C-alpha cells in the first residue's frame, strides 16, 4: 500500500512524465510538421518524373477541367501549390533517400493514407451541392475513399461514365451486378442507365441513398404516369413501389418480386376468384385458366397502379 | 439516320460549342489570376481541339425484338456504327466535351458540356431508348397506335375465341414497342466563390404501344394494344451557398406529365350487341408535381456536424372524367363531379437531420430523424361504377390514401483496435396510414457489425441485423367492396420478425490479386399471419476475383448465386379450404473477362457472362397437385474487342458480341391468341434467340 506522501510524489511524478511526454510529443510533431510542410516548386518539378511514358505518369490531369483553370480555387491557380494542393507538401518526396528509395508524398490516394485524410482533401473544395451531406453518410461511414470511385488524373472520370460507373459500384455490390442480368431489369448492362440515375452515392439523407426524398418520388422521375393521384388508388402503390417491384432486376416480368396471381393473392383473399387456389391442374381448365394463364390477374385488372375511370374501382379500366 | 437528324436537330449541337466558346471571358478578377501552369515547362498543355471519331458498320445476324431491346438492333442486317468524343481546352480554362455513342442505332446517346472551370458550365444531352413490350404479339384489332381500335368488317363474333372463325385470317403481327426520348439541358453558374446557381431541364417523351387488358364482357376479356404518348417536363434548380463551415441550398423541382390519350376504345370481339359493341378504358391522367427543398449543413467543429433537409411539395391531377360507360343505356347516369380535382401535399423533413459527431479518432456517433408525409386532400364522393358495362355495382366512394412515416436511428462506430472496428445501432420506423387495415405499424431494428483485419491485406466484415414489426390493430376497412378473409394480413401491414446476416471477406494474398467472398441472407417471418405471406428467405453467395498488373492487364471473374423463397397461405373463400403456395427462384450468374494493353498501339478485351435462372412454383390444396413446370431464363453473352492504332491519327476497332437467350414460361408459351377460350390475348411468347453482332470501325484521332 502506498503511503500518502508517497502517493503524492507518485502523482507528481506521473504528471511530470505526462507533461514531458506531451511536450516531447508536441515538439516531435512540430518538427515533423515543419519537415513535412515544405512544398516543392510546383508542377514543374512533379512533372519532370510523372510525365507521359513514366510508370506513374500523371500528365493526363491536364486533359481534365481541373487541369487548366483560371478559377482561383483550381489546384493550379497561383499560390495553390499545383499537385501538392491535393498531395500535400511533398518536397521530401522529390529527393531520393540514401538507400535509393523515396519518401511518399504527404498524401497518397491509396491505402497508404487514411481514408479520412484523403477525403478531407477532396471535401476542401467539393463540399457543396449534393455532397453537402457526405459527412456521416453511409459511404463515408463505411470509409469509402473518394478515390475508390473517382480518378481525377484520368481524362474521363470513370464515375461519370455510365458503364464504368457500374463497375465501380459492383465491386462492392456484387449481387446488384447479377440482378442486372435477370429476366427483367433496368437497362444498366446496355449502358442506357446507371446507378447514379437513382442513387446519389454522396447523400446521407434519403433511404438507400436515393436521389429523391422517397422511393416513389425517385421512380416517378422516369415513370410520372404512375404518380396519380387517381380516383381509384391501389394503396401499396401510393406507399412504396418496392413492395411489389425489385428495381435492380427480377426473375419475373416487369421487375415483379413474385408472379401473379400469387403476388396479388398475398394480399387479396375475398371469396371467389381472388382466393382460389390456381394449381397446375388449372392450366387447361377452360373456365379457370383465364385467372392463371396469359397475364393472369392483369388479363382484366391491368390498371393496377390506379385508375381514373369512374368505373375503374376494380382497376379493370 | 434521317429520323435522328430530324429529331435531334444538328443545328442545336452545332450551336452549343460555338456559343460556349464565344461567351465573354470570366471576371476581371479571374483574368488577373494567372495559373501557375504557365510557368510549368514540364507540363503538357493540351490546348485546342482533340478527339476521336469512330465510324464504320455493324452487322446483326438475326431478327430478334428481344436482342434489340434497349440496343436498337432488332433487325438482321447492317447498321451505321458511329461513336466519338470531342474535347476542347484552352489556357483560359474554357472547355468543351462531347460524347456520342451508337448514333446510328435507335439507342443513341449524345452528351455535351462546356464552360469555364469554376465559373460556368452548360450541359446538353439527348438519349433514345427503345423497349419492346411483347414478343410474337398479334391482334385482329385495326388502328394499332391510335386510341380507337376496330375489328375487320367480316369479323365473326362469338362468346369464345374458338368460335371466332375469322380470327386467324384477321391476325396481324404487332411489334409492341415504346421509344423513350430524353432531352437534357442545364447550366451551372458560379457567381462568386460561395454562391452558385444550377438549373436543369429535362423533357422525356415515351411513345409507342403496349398491352392493356380489360374489356370485361360477361366472363370475357380482351388484351388490346394501347397507345403510349407520354410527355414529362421536369425542372430542377437550386441556389446554393457554400462556406467553409456551412452549406445551404434552396431548390425547386417541377414535374409536369401529359398523356396524349385520355382513353382507349376498342370493339368488342365477343358480341355484336349494339349496347356494348365497344369498350372504353381510361388511360393515365395528366398530373403536376412541384416541390421546394431547403438543404443545409453546419459544422460546429470539424468533428461535430449537423445537416438536414426539408422538402414540401404538391401533386395535383384534374383531368376531365370520361363517362361511366360507353353503353348508351347508361348515358344519363351522372357523375358526382366532372373531374377529380385531386390534390396531395407531400412533405419530407430531415430537419433535425443528422447529428454526426466524431468523439475522437476512435469513436463516432450519428443520429438521424426523418418525417415523411403524404396528405391526400382529394375530395371524396360516391360513384356508381358500371364495371362490366352491363350492370352497375353497388355505390362506392373513392379512398384517397394518406400516410405518415417517421424514422429515427442512432449509430455508434468504435475502433477497438487498429485492425478491429465495432459498430452498432438502432432504428425505429413508424408508419401511420388512413383508410387501411393497419392504422399504425412500428418496426424496431437493432444491428451490430464487426470489421476486422485478421491478416495483412485482408478484411472480414460480419453484420447482424434483427428487426421486429408490430401492428397496433388490424381491422379491415369497410369500403363497400369485396371483403378479405378475416385472417388475412397484408404483408406490408403485418407483424414481422426479420433477421439479416452479411459476411464479407476481402483478401489480397498478393498485391495484384483481390478476392472477395460474400454471403447475405434476409429471413422474414410473418408470425401472426394466418392468411397471406408466411415466410420469405433471400440468400446470396458471391465470389469475386480481380487480378491487375499495373495498367497493362486486368483479369476478373465473379460467381453469384441467389436463392429467393417465399411461402404463402390462403383460403378458398367461403369454402374455407386452405391452400399453400411455395415459390423459389434460383439464379446463378457467372462472369469472366480481361482487358489488356498489349502494347502502346493496341489493346484487347474480353467479357463473358452467363445467367441461368429457374423459378419453381407449387400451389397445393389437400389434393397435392403437381408443381408447375419450371420457369427458365438462360442468358449467355460474350464480347470481344480489339483496338489498334495504325499511326498518329488512324486506327481501327473490331468488336464482336454473341448473345444466346432462351426462356420458358408455362403461362404464355404455345397459347396463341385463342389459347384461352374467354380471353382474346395477343399471343405473346417467351423470347428465344441466338444472335451475333459484329462491328468494324475506322478510328480517327485528332
């Protein structure tokens, strides 16, 4: 057991050690900051090595809108340190070490720099518009780096190309890729649509990172005819399109999760044809087959999204 | 091609770059800011025009509407293959980009943007997407594409398709197709470093024809080709302010839908009775939607941030009603109003939004709240529907559904160790509905996740989620219509327990090789539903391989297996005879491919995908009936391309694609238009094809 004076002395010693450690750590940190804070003399020096034909060529950034700009926010604007505007002060990277190796730039856009640090660099200039809600968003919390999807040195950023963008998304969402090859799917594999037509990967507010506040509002951007309001509404339609449809792809027509009549019979069971068991025996039954074959329920009830016909209460017209 | 020129208007495409490049220089302040690139001697200055034009011929080996779906290559023969991209840059920061794809096909795309980086941008786009809506379809109805369809003069009426003796001789093939044309135009102006304004306009036109079932007469129905003539104009604009610690955006969305046809009228093939010689179905009414958005974010400190969004809008529809029926016997039956005058307010608030706080480098916390409301103010009246054009049903009143949805969530993420992250959270979703069986459902979800790096260059992720949904009361509404079985619980308003599991393992055994293994399962138990959906199970297994050697070679392979099962129970109405349906979909998708830069002059790529799916359905009563024949869809697609640069300006591109598709669907195969005695269908069949697409293009670079 420690006596009181001994306890006080020990406490003083611990505090002293902590103060020294903190001071020392601060001093070391300051030295590192100071050492790392040196900028090179700009792109002229960077491009001497990273020119076309070299292993880590970066010349194509001058093919992008970011590469040549009069905007004072451009990395290449006067005083903005060119390449080091993003890669941080990296004069030490320019000089070879005694062992022939080079120190890395202050910021590299790969696994050697923490994702948070990488993204902070990008968000310095790109925190506006639909990236406003990036902090705390699903992708941010999953530590997705901006550079995982975007290639700022490439003449055309793959994230802005309909087919290349999908490949980026599918690398983390492999099931969605397979869904696009199903019997019924949106035309992603043909390059006529892409993920960002419905999803905003930078968003943090809407469900499933959708571009609109709700699922239905997102679907209505291309399917406004289903918006209504109709005289005779079909309740689940007004609530959520995904109750019946799988937007990424389905084994059944019209992206339906289940095929009629079973899709409809999951919710409808009045006496009569809605609740009849349409077994395989009915395929050739001249009386019952109209409820099962062809378009099944939709042989008659084709206006399932709602009807504005005064007699359309059963969605048949 | 002429059609394209007429539709798109090359004058517009020619004017835009000229307009962009003739715009006045940016502000004086900008002119005084000399980019340091001027002093960079090692920097390559890509100024002026450059681009690539690819032009040649493509050949399709087989007629197939399904192969032409979205591609615009439905007929055997030659097509003009025209692609390209054009770019302009100057040292003042002005730029122009044009991307063109498949200009010679019906699925063409064109996209342009230009401006001065950091000051303004103008955008323009055009896209056409063809979509076929039935394969092998035929009809005896005349006037396809219009809103008035008649039968041939010598038509023989019968109460059954078997008795329509002139049916076969009257049939004409109909390629049910819609074409979506989308025009985009937009601009972004950066007034100052903090203020910007964006406006985007889009016009979507969807024209063509589709199937529409209806025309109830006694026990009969008809599938008719219905016209599609939709036009939607959308405006999306936003005024934004952006500072270092705060951002604010005020936006407006307007969407205006117009249907060129308010109804479809077609001749009754089952009876010549003059009172019901024609049927008339209503088509989608015009509607308008607008919404104002206010979105903002504020960083109290670099680690504590509050953001939110509020949206308020209104959806309205006031198309004139058509009469109850075309039957002249009821011509005096008056409607309660001449149009619906429907109005619905929509609002979404994320006002409390998201409080995002990083307590320190190891712990972060996120809380969210969202309120979403649809308040339907449509007037309620009593109607006397004449459902089959013969006899009125009991009076019914319309039911304008409203709902409110509340969502709250809180997540914690903790880095327990340099290589271990623990996360967990809770979510609550409450939905209140009007005029429906379940007035309120409450669902609580808890989840936890472990993410670890057990070895160097590996990551394991394991996530568990458990949710429980409770329904306050389930009382079937009395709306004067058919009454469900008293034990029915509609699946989205039923008590439910759901468990989700996700496991992912990422490995990088050597620097160039990446392996991803993943498993996902969502299992739902509708625990208190005696009638309706009982259980559903959704499982997916996936393996992905990627091998990249610098920028020279990239190899990939993937295999995904999806199993989707559902189990439902129902009662055959008054007889109270229970029956069960079990469905399962099995889908296996496999792909392999490579892309390689062979040398400085040539590159090659290859992609192969096969997707096989089987759908099994078994509906059984106490008689233990046989299951249905499996639904089958098999797709095989292989693509290869070879690009070669011959000299500084010229090159060529070779492309070959093979696709084999076969499908079987017991519900339509072999039926023909008269396969159902009481329904005159359009004879749709499951598509099947095996087609090659070959393309040779000369490539000119400048």
